[in-house]
């Protein structure tokens, strides 16, 4: 069915409003998981540090919970990105031309119809889970993991009594039959890997919205 210019503008206006609404819903869902991760970290770390008799590996409960929230939030970010990019495309290809008649016209490859039309009717995210997780790491989760690591080190070094040497610190990290040196090395390796992932893949793409929309 052909749509004339007047009806086209009305359709795009309603579609824009719908995309803004969807983006707002997924943004709220992302905020919820961030709050859960912060609450879990605060609760577990507070319990571990305030109870000298509790084992040091209690802190890792918050790490497991935070990791679960991270992957849930990364999944939500992929959908938020999908709706957000459609909003940006509409602003760039439709609204900008309406408010600025002298704006430079987009090329055929950058036109709204060329970029947006093939994606209508699909809800498949255009951002990878790896990139989404890295972005959330850089935004908040890397700091939560750092707080948990610091709390774990405080737990090892100061409870139930302060350590007197680094060897004693390593010995306290022993978990079950796993030597303390192995536990410390594994924790350090995981944290470095997480930080490297955030640094390598967590950057924000500054390219135009139309290009960013189809490139992930």
C-alpha cells in the first residue's frame, strides 16, 4: 500500500513515539539490574567484613551474583541499543529535515528508507553480547568487582587478626584443598581479564547513527 507524504509523516511521528517508549522501558530495566548488583554487593560485603568469623570466600557470593546481573543487563542493553538506534535514525533522517530545512540531504546509502526499512519487523539485537557486557563493565560493573576485590583483600589481611607477613596473607587465601597462591593467582587473572575486556570492547562508537546501526 502506497502512503502519501502527509500520511508518511504521521506514520513516522507515531513510530518515533513508539521507539522512544520502548527505549525508555529497556533503559528502566537496565537500571533495575544495576540496582540489584549494587544492593547485592553492599549486603554481602557488609556481612563479610563485619563478621570476622565468616570465611573469606563469602565475598565471592557477591561476585557470582554481580556476574549474573551483568549478563542479564548486557542482554537488556542489546535491546535498548536496538530501539535507541532507531530513535537516532528517525531524528537524523526525518526530524532534522523537518526542523532544519537547510540541512544537508542524506545520500542514498544514508537515507532513512535505505537504512531502516530492512530492519522493520525484526527484533534481533544489532549489538553483540560481548560489546554490551564490556560497555556495562566500563559503566558500573568493573567498579563493583573492584570493591569486592578490595573487600576480599581486607578480609584476608585483617580478619580475624591482622597478618604479619605476605606469606600469611597467601596462606589465608587457601580454599578447601586449593592452595592460597593458586586462589590469589586465579582471582587476579580473572580481574585482569575482565578489565581488559572492558578496555578493549567497551568503547562507545562515535560514528553516525546510520552506520552504527548496521555495523554491530
